[in-house]
């Protein structure tokens, strides 16, 4: 009886499994259409970067060149893209460390203390979520000029930090509030002060939220265009996005060279995407995936 | 939970507050003050009261850029919302081929706005770019166009590129939202004999209500500030064809050196942005929005 039953079940399961293996054609076709739309420009950028400048116009729309060349990459590297890489990395690392450090301190205070001043501070940060960067850029420019940081890499950091704080604080506060009270109580009983609790309890437990905010802010800073555009002038302090935009003018019709530069600029993020896709996508929608 | 504001707590708040007040909130307030000045950034400023504001609402270039910005907002919503919603529902399915396609769908998210602008402007939409070559290859030469150089088309080309840039982000939101929908709802519907389309319209769509609201407001507030892609692709041109409000602000303040007038435009941007964000908080509430984050 039991054997007969399981055979019958297996028979019934067969068409269902077959149906699961053969996807529904309508979503499949639409899904493939979007695949072409989303992926083709990226693909075309890459195959163009492997073309010679002379062969660019006659190249195939779909196939990589039969004799791919890396001369465009060598040209871009000789043109000093390495410096812009370092500039971007410098601003990104310092900004992200500062954003996360000051936001973690503030988030701890906001999550743990109910005093009115603290909660008003939180309200103020939330208000900051609504301030578009564009709206404050003119006074920021005036301020950075006045304090003598115009046209330096250091001048890019404070505004990046200021605009990274609100969302970072919000995410960390939500996370720290979820840490069970008993854990805090036991540390308080042990006589630990706020800084010790933050370092020994909150910091290790907040790792998932910290990864999210590090990724989110790193991408924001790495890809930011408006601050470097307005706060710098000399080519030796350009970050990657601004340098790319300037390449456009310099390279003019050398589209393969330009595409090589674009590819190099996004390479670190593609590598990150390959090794940690889930965390990267989580970081991208940080705070909005809500 | 303590209610006391101790020294150590103040010390913890101080660095974040200092950065935020000096480099974000302060400048925002200063923008309101500067908007009341006639100033080129160098010489002595003159107080003009609401002169710049009056100008913003009478100057034909600024009025035109407000009109363009509203167009970008509305069209971006119309283009991005249905596509993102369908793609999100599509990717929420657990089929392996969908997960594989998703890896490619999200690629545009990795690129800076500048990189996206350059890819589209110089290799896809240029006169000898891929789109025109494709149209010629399929025998539709009459449809080829100077996509970014034709003032009647440039705005739509820009909106399309912005959609390409942001649809993956909204797809992620809808994917997460769809995965939050309890499976029992679908099981019950199937027992009642509901087909795939009925399940979509009677379960998926209503259950995604808050995601739609969140995504909508992000598109609307985002449209106010789209700058990078437009600046890189067209610089606001040809003529004034793509000079939206953020570009008008930038050009006025930093190219024409009208810092006061540019600030008035910046404050208009901020006020509209804050109003839209307040509507977002009003309609969704942070608490309810949080519960939708877990499907990621």
C-alpha cells in the first residue's frame, strides 16, 4: 500500500516538475528582452574598448573585434588614470571611515538615551535625509573656499561626510535598537561605561549593518561627481568621475579610449559585485529597501 | 534606557552633529540667505530681498527648466514604475534562470552616473553609435536620428538613459517587496481557481502598495536632482532642450557667476524636495517601511 501510494505520488509529480523545468514562455521572452537592454550597452562598451580607433566605425554590433587590442588601456594608463584612481581611493577611504565612525557614536547615543536633546538631534539628522545635495552646494563652495580647502582632495571630504551621516545614522540606530536589552544590562552591571559597551558589545554585533553602510557610502563617494566638479579645478586633484568627464573633451572622437577608461573606472566595483553580490546589492538599497 | 544626557553621551553625538551642521544643514540655511543677495561670489554682495525669487518665477529660462523638470518627473515615473514592477515580480520567482538573468539586470547599478552618461552619449546614441548602426542594419535607416543633438528628441533620450540607470534599483525594491508577500495568499487563490494574471492583479499588486509608494516618491524626488547624467550627455543642450532645474542652478551659479540667483533656484529645489519627502513619510511611515526590508 505504502509503495503503491508513493509511486502514484511520483507519477503525479512528474508533469509538475516538467512544468517547473520548462519556464513559462511569456515571462521568459520578456525577461530576455530586458536582458539585452540592460546588458548590451555594457557589453558594447567593453568590445569597443578592445577596438582600434581606426576600426571603431566599421566594427560589428555584436562581435568582439577579431584582433582585439589593449592599446586603448595602455593609452589611458599612460594618460595617468592611476593618479585619479588613487585620488578617488584616498577620498573614499577617509570619508567612509569618518562617516561610519562618527555615525556609530551618534547612533549609539540615539538608540540608548531617551533625553530630549538626543532625540531632537535624531530628528535633525532625519530632516537631513530630505536635503538634496544640489540645494546646499553653493554655500558649501563658498565655505570650502573660505577655509582654504578649495582645489584640494581634503576639501571633498567634509561635505561627503556630512551628507553620508543622516542615512548611516538611521540604519545604525534601527540596528542597535534591536540588540536585546539584557545584553546591555549585564554589561552595565559589570560596571562598563558607554564607550566600553559600544566597543565590546555594539561594534561586534552590528557587523551586518556596518557592512551595509560601508558599501553604501563607499559607492556614493566613489561615484560622486558634483563635489569634485565644483570644489576642484586642477587636474592633479581630480577624482575618477570628474577625470572621465574631462577625458571626454580630451579624447574627442577616440571612443575606444574613452570606453577603456570607463571600464577601468568601474572595474573595482565589478570585482566587488562578483565576490560579494548580495552584500553589494543590500548596500545599494540601504535604507530604501524599506 | 537612560534619560540622562551625560558628558560621554554628548561627546559621542558631537562629531556627527558638527560635520552635519557645518557642512550640510548650515549651508542649506545659508542658501536661503544668499538667495536674498545680488552676488557674483567675489565682489561685495548687495541685499535685494526677494528680487532673485521674483526673477526665478518670471525668467523664461528658469520657467522653462521648471517645466522640463516636471516632464522628467512624470515621464520617469511612467517609464520606470511598470518596468521595475514587472521585473521585480519576475525576479522574485525562484527559478534558477531568473536568478541568472538578475545578475545581469543589476549591472547598471555598478556604474557611476558619469560612466553611464559617457557610454550612452559616445557609443550608443552618437551619430555613428550602436543604436543608429542597428537601425541601419535592420533596414530602418529612416528612424536613425541625432538622438542627443536634436532638440525635439534630446529630452526623451535623456529620460530613457536615466530609466536605464535607475530601473535596476527600483527592481530591487519590488523584488524584495514581492518576496515579502505571504505564500498562503497565493495558495488560497489557486484553490479558488485564480489564474496567474488574477493572482497578479488581486494579490501581488495590492500587496506591493507600500513599495509602489516608496519607489514613486524616490523617483519624484530623484527627478528633482538628476544632474550628472544630463550634464555629461548634453550639458543642458542643445539650446535649452535638456536644461532641467539642477542644470539651470549650476549654470547660473557657477558659469554665469550669479551666486544669489542660483541659490534661489537651489532653495526651490530643496523646498519641493522636502515637501515630497514629507509626503513620503506621511503616506508610508518609517515603521511600516522597515518591515518591508527583510526580503532582500
